[in-house]
C-alpha cells in the first residue's frame, strides 16, 4: 500500500497571500512520513505547485472536466491540472454532486480523464443525514462505490474518500464505530471487485477532521488518512493533522 495521505481541499478559499501557508507547512514538516496534498482553487494551483516544488507537499485539483480540451467555458481538464504541476484530482466531492448535479456516471468519466493525464483520482462517496437516519448508509456508499469507480482502478491510480455529507463543515463527526463500519465495508467491496488492487487502495475519512480528533480517527482500522476542508487552510491546523497521521 502507498504511504498514508493527508489531503487538503481548500474549496473556494484562498488568494495569493494564502501561499504563505504552504511555506509554513513545508518548514514545519520538511520530511513527513505520510504523503501531503493540497488542492487549492484552480487560480492558485500553478503558483502553489511552484512554491511547493522541492518540498514534500503535492498539489492537486478539486475537480476536472471529462474531456481533454474543447468548448467548455469555465472548466479545466485533468491535463491542465497536470500541466500546472498537480498530482491528484478530487472527483465526486459531495459539493460537486449537490451543487452541479454530478452523477456517478460523470464521476467515472472524470476519474478516467484523471488517469488519462497520469494523475491520481481521489473519488469521494458519502451519505446524507437523511440517508443515515433511514439506515441506508452502507447501501448508499456501496452504490456510489459501484457507480463512481471505473473498472481497472488500482492503488496507484485511485484513492477513495469516505465523507458523510452531514459531517462536512459542520463540526459533527460519526462515532469511531460508525467510521469503522463504513471503512471496513468499503475495504471489503474494493477487495471483492479489484482483488489485491482493492486491498492496496487508500481509504480516507473526511468530515470535520481537526488536530483535536485526528488521532482517534486515524486509529480506526482501514482509515488511511484524511480529506480535510476547513482545517487544511491554516498550516498550524493541517500540520497537527499531519503529525497525527505520522503517529498512527
Ligand atoms: C471536505 O470538504 O472534503 C471536508 C471534509 O470539509 P471539512 O473538513 O471542512 O469538514
């Protein structure tokens, strides 16, 4: 299996001044024992990649179009993310699914585009609060996994992020038992479908991860890192999460 991964998703936050956080992070964690990824807004990707060059910090996109190029105003392709220095692309984030009506089929096409640019796809799945309260969590996540991951996925090309929608940006976190149940089920399904490649795929947890809860979350079996929104914006907070992952 690849090294564990602390991935930051800056969402629609950050301007040139935010790049100072990258320098602070690199200074505090010059040689981390886990992988570290920051996905800034597209406007910052190239500059962030330049600033992170020569450090352990990798950069990535938050989304991409499924096509390589063309008449798609406002979109960017996986090739463009690679050209800007990115190594990963998040696809299927719940905010893309909800705000832009992205379907599992769209996410398969985007993940294939990411692979086509020789980048790693971070494919997100997760249930809403209504789905959890209806006892549908495992079924929903299973359906998203089946529908959103292209055939042929491997641990080198694909990372899975389990992000309960109700835990994103809310400060609410599932119990450790609830996280364990979903991660174990995801691992079983990945292994059943992809064999040894499924056993190798990193499974990240995402949803209100902070330095104060990271140690206990990273202690859950089959949690191989985190996808972090709010707490990735400041080097001190994200550094605390990196340190917890290094201890795990
Ligand atoms: C996310 O957006 O993927 C996320 C997990 O956000 P937060 O950490 O802010 O809950």
